[in-house]
């Protein structure tokens, strides 16, 4: 049976840093489900459908990567899909503390699901969706922060 992980996030937008975590995660797992969640606390740049399309285009032709949108708790979608591993990227000590608290809550809600944390590659440590959104709001070029071959303008509402 293939070992599958879910990589959840709002991915608004999906960045080169996210792509790196997925690609490195595929050296550990046979399959990766990138799960685009709805985050009610964030003002969205892209619709969930646009995010799913962007991520699908990033991994076009790689049958090991599936992209879905979901609502609700990550542990619930894991149980529904039979996934036992949640993959997360960590850029900083602050990220680690946040992920540790989420892991504790997940363990209280559901047994048998493990969080796997990958340290972000140093070249991607400054990249975040928030930084990309901020640059866009000021007309900045975000090309170097996006997956290769992805032009964010192709996914924005015109």
C-alpha cells in the first residue's frame, strides 16, 4: 500500500517554498495530497478553485501528486481519505511552536495521524504567501517566489 501524506494549507498563493516541501516530501512518501483549505481569517487573493488549478499546473504530469480543496478540520479530511501523515514545512522557531500546538490538538482529536515536519530549505526561508500578496499589492514582481513556469497573473481574476 502506498504511503500517502497530506500537505494542507491555504496556499494563497502556492509558492516556490511550498513546491519545495512537496517535492522533498515525495522522497519520503509515495503520494502527496495537496489539500487547499479555506481559511476564514485570511483575505483571499485567489479563490480555492484558482489555487487548485495553480498547484495542479505546478505538478502537471506527476501522478504522485493530487490536489483537492476541503473545508473543515485537517484530521477529518485525513480520516475521510485514510491518510495517516500530515506534512508541514517549518521556516522558523515561530512556525515550529505553531505546528507543535496544532499537532497536540490533532492528537487529541484523532489517534493514528502523525505530523511530519520538514525544515524549509534556506533559499526559501523568506518566501511566504503573505510576502507574495504584499508584493503584489505594491505592483512588485513575484516571479522568483513562484514555482518555475508559473505566472501568477494567469490565475488572478482579470
